[in-house]
C-alpha cells in the first residue's frame, strides 16, 4: 500500500497547488465556471470510496517507461478532483470525460490488456469517474462483451469504438456530436428486436452517457452476423434499430439506411477485421475458398466450411438502443386458407373476396403492411379500390371488403406497399410483391324464359345420335345471343297446330340448334336437375359430358316435359350447359331450366 499512499500524496499536492493558483491548469477551451447543477458532495465522497479510483487506475495503467501511463492518468484525475472540489460541475464533467478518453484510447496498452480482470477494472473505474462528476454510469455488467469509448465534442477526426472481441462497433464521424460523450457497445444482449422480421446474429446495444442527436448523418453501426447464415440471406441483411422511432419502421424498429460510400470492407475495418471463422474474414475466406479450399477439401466438407463463413453488416443510426441484423425480404402470397381463384354470379359479390398473407422467409406473419387492391381485368369492381388500402393484421392477412364480378373473366391484383419510405431503403418484397386473383362471372342457374343463351342454328337436321360428345369447352365464339324459348312461332304469330307457345328467338323448322349457357353453382351444391321442353328431339350435355342419350319426342312441347334429369355439378364454380335440339315437323320449340335440390 506504500505506492498507493504516495499516489494520494501526489494528488493532494496537485489539488492544493491548483486551489492556491486559481486553477492555472485550466484549458482555454474548458468551461471556467459551473453553469450546470452543483455537484453533490455526499455523492462525490461515495464515488471516491466505492470506486477507489486511484487504486483502479494503478491496476490498469502501466507505471514504467516508455509510456508511463499511470503518471499521466493520475495527473488527469487530479484535475477532475480540482474541478469537483472547486464546485465547477461542467469543468469536472469535461475533465472526467477526458480522463476516460485517455484510458480507452490506450486500452491496448493497459496492464494485461483485454484480460477479463483488466476489462472489469476498466468498466469499474469508468463508472466511478462518471459517478464522481454526476454523470450516469455505463452500466457495464459484462466487460468481456462491452467496449467503452469517448467521442469528443466536435471532434476533428472519426472515432471507432468496438467490443473487446471486435464483433460489434461504431464509427462516429468527425464533428458528429457537439458535446463529449462516453459510449458503450455491448454484444450478447439477451432478446431480439421488437419486429416480426427475421433476425440473425447477436443483439447488440449502444448507450451514451447523455442523450445526443448525432450530426453529419449519424454514426455507422457495424456488427457481425452468425456463421450459419446462408450467403443469399446474408447479402440482403440490413441492420435494424429498436425504439421510439418515426414512421420508417416495421414493428418497433427502424431499418437503418445503408451507409453512403461504406462497403463491407469498411465495416470490417470498424470491427477490426473480425467477423471471422477459422479460415478468416468473409472477404478473405471467399478468396481462400476459390484458390485452395476446393483443392484441399472434399466437396461435402468444402460446402460445410463455405456455409460457416461469416461477415459484418453496417448501417447509419442517429439514436442508440438495440441493434441486430434483420432480413427485410417479405413474401406476398394468396391467403393459403382461401382459394386464389373463384367464381360467382355476375353483378354480385363473391363469397370470399381477395385475401393475401405477408410473411417472412421463415414463415412469420407480418402485420402493418399496406395492401392495395385494383381491378386489372374484366368489368367488375373491388372495395376498397386503389389507392385506398387494407393493412395486414397480426396474422399477416389483409382482405378486401368485397369483389363484385362482371360477366366472364375477372381479375384483381393485390399489391403490397412498404411502411418504410423509399428514401430509407424500403422493404424488399419478393418479385413482384403482388398476387393476382381470377374469378369467372356467370349468370345464376336458368329458369324457363331465361336470357344469356348462346345459340347456333345448323342448315339441316343431322342424325342426333352422332352427337355423343361435344368438343369442350364450347367457346360459342361467333354464336348469336338470344332469349328463351327458341321456336318457329314468333311473338305475335299464330301456331299452325296451336301446339307451341310463341318464342322471342326464332328457330326455323327442320333445323338443328345448339344452345350453350354458363351458370354459377353455389358452394355446397353437389347435383342439379335439368328439365327441358322440346319439339321434337334433344340431348343434354353438362361440362362437356352427355347427361342423356338422344331423346325423341312427339307432340306438343308445352304439354310433354322431358326430364327432370339429375346430374352431378361442380360446386363453387361455373358449370357449362349445352343442349342439342332437332326439329322434325311444322313447328319447333326449345326451352330448359336448372334447379338445385
């Protein structure tokens, strides 16, 4: 203890000299008076006793030449005590930060530099010095995973602070802060970021001795990524930052903008060339594997070793909290719980409107994504319509309010929009970041006298038995459109035999007619009944397959109803009805209806 007693004597002498000379050691740039709140004497006394600052300095600063760091450190500490005892709090804080800066800049020259004991002593003495001048402690509880450094106010050169392992760090550019601050960089922080995005590597935390808005675009935050990250995933990783952020967020994080003109090599420089596997850094490993690894290792081992390569990622932050590498890629898919294609009655809303799921590469649902729905085909309408949007919920799903179909083919495209502004390197959506839904709009099942029939009249009546199947689908391209029933007695005309009703659509006698009509079958329906009024013969086809043989009929169509014929249908979609009619005689007539049990 004789050495420590001598140290105390030296400090006492320095204090006495400074007090008697009016603090002649004051720098012209340092505050000359305590403009801030006064220091608490009881707190300062406790910090001296609890921190044992002189003892801690003697444990970590080498006393001998050529550096003689202990003498220099004790001299700086004496100046801190002078400012404290003369009640100049601002000056005391400035000198305390200068002392911490002196220690951390010489970290590699400390006694047993970077040993667990030295790192613990470094953390303890830093907190004791901060406590002495009324600044908040760093809170370092795990010095093996924490780097401590000082960024001088309006510094003229960049400052790099890293953890002892060099796997996390920051680069504060020159002039980045107007006031001197103590910064800690801690890795191996428990828990991840508050975001649904996939996360990789360790969580690190950055703190400063006081709240500072970092100028010049902020500081570059760099961190290593776990060795088991696939190269494709690594290439798209970004640094995420948690806590109290503006609109450029997803969950409670900001995705940091990529640092302008900072390459991966620059990030590695911040991290001291770490982020390495047993074969070196990612950049070095890439060269090594190309030159030698394939020659030295069999393919399975080579592939395994290549997958173990690791690297660092960087981003630019203006505030400090937790940081971690995140994957900003999101998949936009049709809601797997619902069909991507559907059908419905023309002019009516479909039973299930378009619905999408947004998820991460690891299948985690992502809330808060804007989905815009837009009609991209057909004459239907969707609500809400672009540019209005629906936001994905906690299950990652966004569903349109309704989709009303037009006749025939309909199409709606749902497109994801990032909540992150484009100026902040927005979320990456897997190409094209949209889902297209299709639906067929068709009339309801026909009753007698229905509209929307397509028909084709042949010049002569063929042998109906030759029509065993129809080429399907019958497109009815170029066919005429008509209103049932079809017959030879026009509206306002007279029946020669007073047998058939008048028909709005003419079907000449002794001709063959082919009718086609689509109709929507509601979900849950498994069969349909088809009833036909005909004069003379007919055959029914549903979805291209024959429901009946050729049925010959004599007599009046209105009196003799053929059927009903019950057949299977496809529920929840459009079914296709076709009827072959053959006339033999002086009058013709054909009409049909479909009912569901």
